[in-house]
């Protein structure tokens, strides 16, 4: 697995695209061993493993990032949604929207070692590897964030109330801040992981149906995709204020921030929009054969 690559899951095609981050072109296509809806994608750059979720077949597909070959197909809890990796512990966490659980995979053995109960219809999941805390977005009627202790695999109560239908959160590990887009509230909740409390709820400048957040830790900026407005809101994290709104294309969803090249990748209905983090201008559009369902970046 080389540096500066973006991995894109295409749900309808049952495959993963490899984007060369230098040229922003498709460098490779990885067919997955089982057909079905590929919802989420995550990676561990340390072990060079790529994890793709086959929701319809209730599987986690493990790929070798160097050979692009499948090394395991792991049965997981029904209707898995998304996955996140703690690179320091080599654990993979997978949300199950049917059982309201998070499965825990040992990344070395490729075996499930635990399952943790969370809130209703969990989907989005993000990890602070430094604190070993896992944050899970729960849907209706909970509309909150469950926190899991990664050392003990226990749920830490109480859950953190946020807006309606929290989506794909972004995290600033150094500042221990979690940015949660609230899809039906048109807002962004800022959570401080030290106290598990909401510091700020940003509404001004956030577009309609915010879906995902990506964090540039170097520039201290947060990028929020507004799927109902076809835009990305740029937030100054030091002021909790929207400073720019960027038109990006139809129905933007997943966001990936490349802090080294200062490029931001946004999944839209027909491809990947590329934003220059210096000028906040769209510089490229990578066409895909189907709508991207997930992004994972290897810087």
C-alpha cells in the first residue's frame, strides 16, 4: 500500500477504486470477493489492511492493501453499517444497525472478540486512538452519541445528546474534539471528549442535511458536507464559525481530508470532488461508474 492513495467503495459495483493522490486519477480497481451492497470502508495504514462492509451479506471483507487480495471474509452482526480502526490497538469496530451493537474485530487474527450494546440504529463511528474512546452515532429516537471505552469494551454512560439523526463524525485527536453533523437539525455538534459534553452547536452557515465531517488538524479547519444543499461548509475550529461555503456537486456525503497535500475529497453522486484547502476552490472532479459509498485515505 503506497502513501497518497484514496480508497473509494462503490456500493452498486461491489468494488473499490484506488485513486492516485498525486494525479487524482483512478490507478486501480479492486473487485470484492462477494457481491452485495458495499457500504463502509476503513483502513489501517500500519498493517496495510483495508476493511469493506458488505451490508446485505453481513460481512466484513479484509483486503491486503499491498496485493489487493482478500485475506478474510468475516461474518458480523446483521446489517453492518460502517467501520472504524484504532491503528494503535489494531482493533476494528463495526456498527450493526439491526442489533444496536458494535462488533469488535481483532485485526491480527481477523476474528470477532466482542460485541458492545449501544443506542438505536447506530451508523457513524469514529475513534480517538490517543484516548482509546469510540464514538457511535445513534439514530431515531435516541439522537445521541454512545461512547465506548476501548480498553474494556464497555459503554460509558450517559450517552451524549446531539441533534436529530447524527451522521458521520470527524475527530481532532490532539484537541480531543468530535464534530457531529446532525442531518435533520441542519447543525453541527462539537463534543469535548474529556468531559463527553457538547461545547457548541453550530447552526449559522451549515447547509441542509449535513452528512459527514472531516477535520484538517494542521489548518484547524472542519469540512462538513451538506447533502441537501450540494455544498461543503468550512469551519474555523478555533472560533466554531463557518468561514466559507463551497459548491461541490450533487448530494455530497463522505469527506476525506489529506492534511499533507491540503486536498479535501468529497463523495458526490457521480464521483469525487477535489477541493484545494488553500483557496477553497474545486480543482478537480474524479468521475466514477457509480455513486461512492465511502472514502478512506492513506496519507
